[in-house]
C-alpha cells in the first residue's frame, strides 16, 4: 500500500465517528494496542520532550526501507503516534520525504500538531522526515 | 457573618461565561492560571482610551492631568485594597514575575553577598525560584529550601532551622498554585522578623481569594498580578514597606523615574516613581482598580466563604471517585485541587475534559521542583473562582467519571 492509500484508509475509518468522544475512544484503543517500545529504543537519545507529554521515536533502515517504532507516556498521543508510524513505516526515504501527511488534518486532529499543544507530536513529524533525510544521504 | 452572594447575577457580569466550546457550555476551571474579566474592567479600559487618554505626569494639559489623577487614584485603590499605609508603598509592575525580578535585582544586589542565604520553599512557582537562582549565580549566594509535610504544608520546624545569621531574605508563596495550601505567612514573618530578616510574600494566588492586609501580616514585600484577580493582563503590584523601598536602588532607568539628569549624573525621583521607568500602564492601573472595587463590592470575606464551599463540595465529591488521588490535603486550602486518577496521564484526561467543555490545566504548573518532590510528572488542576457554581462541580465530577470509563 502506498502512503496515501494508508492515509485514505485512516480517514475512512474515522468518518464512522461523528462524536468527538468516540474519535478519542478509538485513539485510546489504538494507543493501548501499540506494542511497547523495546527498552533499548526507549532512551533519552530518542526522546522528544514536550511540555505536556513525551514521545520516543526510533527508526531502522534495512534494504532501502525505513521502519519506525515509537511510544508516548500519554495514551491519546500514543494513538496518534501509532497512526503516524503505520503510515510512514516500511517506505523508502524518498517516499517519506515527498509525502504530505494530510490525514491528520482530515480526521480533525490538526490541533494536536500545533506548537502550542506541546505534546511532542509536531517535533515527531519533523523527526520522521529528518530520519528519512539522514538515511537517504547515507546511501 | 458572611453574606450570601448572588452567583447568577455575578455570572452575568462576565460575558465569556455564557459562551460555548465545542457546542457545550463552557465550564471554566482554570482560574489559578488567569481569571475571566467582568464588564466593568473592560469598560474601564475602553473609557480610558475613548475619554481620557494622554501620557501622565508630564503634561500641563487637561487630558494629561485627568489621566494622571486616574492613575494615582488607582494607586490609592490598590493601597486600600491591601491595607498599605501609603501610596508610596505601591509600585506598579507588569505582574508578579516582574515584581520578584525587581527585588532580586534591587534588593539582591544591595544586600546579598557571597555566602549569604535566601530561603524559599519546595512549593514555589518558577517565578519565585528562577530570579533567585540568577541572583545566586551573580553573587554566589545559597538558596535554602523549606521542605513540605505529607499534607502539602510547609514544614515549619525545618523552616526555623534554616533561619540563620546568613539569611538575607525569606520569599514564599501565600497560597500554592498547585496544592492550594494557604501558608502561615504571618507566623513565617514573625519568626523571620525575630531575627531581623525581611520577608517577601508571593500573593499571586491569594489576593483574589481572601482579604489581604499587609500591615496586619507585617510583610516587608507583597507581590501579585492583576490578571489573576479579574483585572487586565500586563499589570501587577509590588508592595514594599516605605523604609525598604526608600533605600533600594531603581531597577530600570529611563523617563518618569528621574528628578534631574545631566550626562554626568542623574538623581532619582521619589517613591513610588523611582521604580516606574518609562510610561507606566496607566490604562491597566485604572482597570485593575476597577477589578478591586468590583471585588470589594462583594466583600473578600464573602468571596472566601463561597469559594470554600465550592472547595469542600468538589473535594468531597472527588474523593468518592475510585482511584482519585488529590495532591495537597491541608485543612487550610484555597480553591485549588490538583489531582490524578489511577494511572491516566493528565494530558489524556485534560484533552477529554476539554472536549466536554471543561477547562482545567494539566502539566507541571510552573512548579517542576514541586513535581519532583511529589515524584510525579504533572497533575490535572481544577481551580475555582467565585463565579463558579456547584452545578459546574457536578459537571466536572461527571466528566471525570466518563473519562475514567474510556480507559
């Protein structure tokens, strides 16, 4: 599946929920289902410090594709994190660099990526692109 | 005997309280961060700009004199509100933070030398920590920290043990912005004065909740912000005993604070102008006075009694929730409740309560050393003002219970 196909699938899934509390209940479910980060990845070096919650992000590069692993201390953030890494994981650096993560806006979670939210998500999106750029230049 | 307040009428004075968020009625419980503004405060700002705007103190013309009288009348209102002796003891600042920075500079540079000590407490807001750390790094002084008891009160035995001939100042909060604890500041001041040590009280969380009498407390310095007491943003007050303000050097230099300037030498103006360089916020001062007159019309005792009812009601109902942990359980508390439920992250609960129209604060509340002492990353904080209602408390309880079920 391409990155955009994955994004469209998420947008479709969220269209089922008209009540905001249901959207959040779904995000909590996703957050709870995200497998915990390996302790060797959950280190300060991978920590994205937000004022309100923290996100850890790690990446592996094999055979030209990047795999992302992440976690957060807040469950709603973890839910959004799980969507983000699902979308960008297992793609090439170029695919990730050229992608526009429009699904966040379409499912109404744009506010969670605003700098004022201070939950580490905005920095995480930047960090995803930085990983892609770093792996691309390594080649 | 306290009088009953007509909360419904009071709420009508605050237009913002009738708005909705996400199609739900706004339940505003973030009053310790900032309070909403009554019409009379906003109207006071409008009145100054539309009818008497002119730079003050330097003008011979009609408007300038009107504006000057309004600004100085506001100063007298502040003096009366906190029961200061003289208007010379009231310095307008941008807020609590600037007032503490002013003292850390003017008092700190004059009276503190290497090896001297300043006593603060574990529960201080960053505004009453960082300016002293900056002074410490400039002058080589030491900060001594009063620890807390399990109830979230100052450990007074430890406090007394910290007082020594090296102590140059004690600077503590009147009310904790996280725990809500009302500190025994009168006793602290007595103990410090017994050793000739002056005391600064951070009153940011106290002035809108209880009567404050700086003479009765015998505080040397008392500081607070306008925006946390229904006044405008960007103005605050430094109260200082005249004997102290007289001998402290100015903080900022510029116009307004001088008597005479040549390139060789400047002589400074008298109190309180010595500390008010540049054009002061003569709009904010008038609007702050409007807020104080508004509060005085109800009586601070009545406001304190009603808010105490809210605090008791909310505390009792919250304690019935399974997994509820309240931080700060002193019997002497202002209307602030910090809490966590089970292992639900404050960001998650705060985000969901927000969607239900309930505004609470989450995080470390600018008191990271206190969070470390409590061994947590942050809390949720509901803080009540006298326009909040028992129905809003019930909505908060229902909201918390609904959120808990989602985890």
